[in-house]
């Protein structure tokens, strides 16, 4: 048996290639958009990818199911409750898929989404116990899938299901419309409780657990940095599995979830639709005048250099999302999906930036600035710098500037450990939608944990017309290390 986990650290996302070595038959589960890694493994090991299985309709990334089907002829499969607008073969609860000796058993596990499934992996179809289980977003290491996303999207995006005439995929039966209650966080949390206790926790403790996400993902609130575990370890250590009463479990998993990233709804809808396949060509080079003309017509300028390099000099109005951070997720938080994008940083990282943007469905990269250093030198009027403050400078401003607006863009789980006194909490994922909470005429200082996300936020505020914006170098960590006052919220106070 071959079972390979392909983990994308920048999105905390795991996909899997499973195959029977004797027959060479393979499936890919929850693939990323840039599918070369699966094609290369299949070619190296003499495998034939015949099926792509999605454990659910993803919201946190744009999946590579269409790309893999196009390149390999593979059938696309979802759980029986899926509503999508392209040919698929739906999988029923208890159905077994044989690759030869290796066998996959489908478990219907609604809760994170209605159509969620898990895949029990049997190394040999007649083994007494399974080898492992691919748990998708139903069970993570240390957490379970959040059940509140569907309600935050206003319900499912309905799809007109279609079939294929050549028999590669059978026509699907449209799933029944779901009521607002059925899509609510509470209803889905109740389903999740049942799925965990009647489908997953009945598996032997030795069963290996292979989840779809790890620490850093917004699909849960307490994910471990470990990317695999066992049912026994999760039964013992996973906080959510300690609640034996359904009502206590529902309360625990519906409270305190991180802010939903801006791009999640766009990706959830795009994953249900036919859309253009990923194009990994290098973005075309553009002269500065061409870039500025595109900006004037509505394109977003995106600079993926490091915050310090961006602060030293960048095109006026550009957004800064450093490539070395959680680039795709943070770009998805601040970039509208319906606008063209021009890359205006280092050309050496432009192609990688384009690939990572495509992973969250931001496909409209129309070009990149040619020779940026020369362009900046030739047109200094188009270049701006950024204000960055040390903790001591921020402390002085807090004392001297009565109208200063200090904004903490970390998640609520981070700010629960403490924040700068008087800071307003606006997580980065909600900043674009929360600009009305801030006054453009007054100075703003934004900070995060280490000074990386804060430059993303500061560049967004400047682009939105805030004139006096700074960010805190080193973030809250530097503020604490410098010994300045901290505000710690009362744990009993509702957040």
C-alpha cells in the first residue's frame, strides 16, 4: 500500500495519495490546486490516478479536483449530500472502493458540512482492523471541524447537478433543500457529535488518524501542529471528545471559533462550480506606466516582499502581504476576488506568489512590474514609505495623542492572553469589512503578534484612505518584552 500525505504548511492543509502497489490504481483525496506533486508521484511509482475524492466542499482553499480530472480522466467523488455543478459520482455511507488489496470504506460524517465524509483505509480488504482513517474536517489532531461556517455563508450555494453521458460518472440525485435550522451551527454541531461517536470513535484505538488540516487553519480553534495521530490518542487528548453529553459538546464547539476569513465564502462557492483551470505561466512583465494605468482602472497592486523591505519603499497604494507568512490566507483576507492583481515586488518570487494566490482562488494576476528597483528610482513620486514604530515610540504616542486609535488585528484566542491597553480588537480577517469602526482623520497604529500581519493591515488602511498609519515592529511580543503595561481580559467576560 502507498499512503502519502502532502502537507502545505502555508495553508495548514493536507492532501493524500493512496494506491495499491500491485495494481497501480490510485486515488487522490482533497487535492491542492497545483497538482504537479500528485502527477509526479504517480509517474515515479507507476500509478494511475483513477479517482479524486473530496471529503467535503472546501471553504479554505480552491481544490484541484477539476485539474486532476482534466489531466488524468479521474472521476470526481463527494459524499451523498453534495450539491455541485459538474459531473461527479456520489459515495454512499458504507460503500467500499477497491483499488486491489487496498480498500477504502466511506463513512458519512455530517457536521462540519452536511456532505462531509471520512475514508477508512484497509491495507487488505479482509483485515481484522483498519490501517487508518482519513478524517477530512470532521476530526483533527486536537480538535474537530467547526460547525458554524455554513450558517455564516447564509446556507448552501445550490447547484444544478449534472451527469456524464460516457458513464465515467453517474448522474447525481439532487440533495434536498435544507432549512435554515438544518444549516445552523447548533444543528450541524449535533450532527458532528453523532458522526464522531457513532462512526469514528467506534474504530479501534490503533487506527491511524489522517486529518485535512493542522495548526494555523481557521477550520477549527485548537488544532495541533501534529499532522497525524490515532483514534486512541484523540479519544484521550482531544478537548472536544471529552464532552460526553451532546449539549456540552455543542456549546464547546460553537463558541470561540476564529473569525471566518474573507475569502471562505468565495472559495466554498467556487468549489461547487466549473471554473477555469489553474494556469501556472509566469505573469507577464509590465512597465511602470502600464501598472499605474491598471491601478487607475481598479487593479490591486500586491507587493509580496518582507515587511521591512516594503516599508523602505513601495508603489503608493500597494498592499503588502509577505510571501514568507501565511501568504495565501492573508491575501484572501484583504484582496477582493473580483479585481485584477498586479504583482509589484521582487520578480524572483512572482511565480510562487501567483501559485499561492491560485490556491485560494485568486486567479486574476494580470502581470508583474518589470525591474522594480529601476522603476522606483525613475519615478520617486509614485513611491511611498511606511511608518513603523518601536514599543517605546508607541508607548509615548499612547500617552501624548488623545485621538490615537490602536488596533489589535490578532485573533480572539490570541488577545485573550493580553493586549495593549485601550486597543480595539479587529481581527485581520474582518478588517476590510470593519473600516467604518475607525476614523480616517485620526492616527492609527496596528499591531499583531510579531509584526508581520500588522504590515498587511497597515497597507490595507493606507489603500483605503487612512493618512496617518503605523504598525508596531515586533508586535505584541516586543511590547511585552519591553515591559510595557498589558490588559488582560476578565475570563468571565463574554467576548
